C-alpha cells in the first residue's frame, strides 16, 4: 500500500492556493472554487477542498521536511507569510516551527 494524497479542508480557496504555491508546491489541479491539488518536488501530493465550516480546519497539522528549518522560516517570512512560531528544538529531537 502507498499513500496517494492527503486532502485538507479550507475556508478560503484563493488564499489557500496562494499559500501552498508560496510554500513552493506546484499546483497540478485547479478546480475553483472547491478543489486544488499540489505536488512537491519529490512527487508527494496535497489537496485542498473548500468547506463552509471553519471548525473543520482548526485541528489539522501538516509537516513539511526541509533541510534547514531556520532558513526556511526566514524565506517564508521574506515572501510575506506569517510564521506563528519560530523554530525550536523539541523533546522528540526534531527542530520545527
């Protein structure tokens, strides 16, 4: 078995598309105003699906692996994205933001 894709809900289709494209994901499906699919450089895919209820999006966590978390945070901030937490070392030996 292999994981094909993950689909997450969004309440603002256009803003969500902009966000994932700013992260550097390539948009491979664009079906506004309800659905979009993105692909990483290694072929992993992530989809968004528009929903009305903002409560459906509040508990989702997506981890992206990058070579240097601190450098990536600075890059994203330079591109205008708001990073809620600075990079820190965790008890489970990851550095994350």
